[in-house]
């Protein structure tokens, strides 16, 4: 399964990022591997649990 994410490097060297499906919930990492591990944890939490207030991105096809 491929998961889309957005990330950038801050001036202090830390990487910040978020899952594109959950753009309001950022995480950080000391390097790209650490960031991806933290993003994977977020994905597991947000998709396996019913958490009130978590906004989701979805698509539908209008025919």
C-alpha cells in the first residue's frame, strides 16, 4: 500500500510532515526514515481507531 505524504526540512534540521489524507496532523523526525516511521504510526492510529474530530479526505465520482 502506498501512502501519500508531504514533508519539508526546518532550519534546525528537523523534518516535518503530514499524511495527505490527514493534513491537519503533523509529525516530525530527525531524518526521513524517522519521519516515515512516525507517519506510519499516525496512519495506523487514524485508520484503525474511531477518533472523534479526525477529518478525512475522500473522493467520489459524479456521474
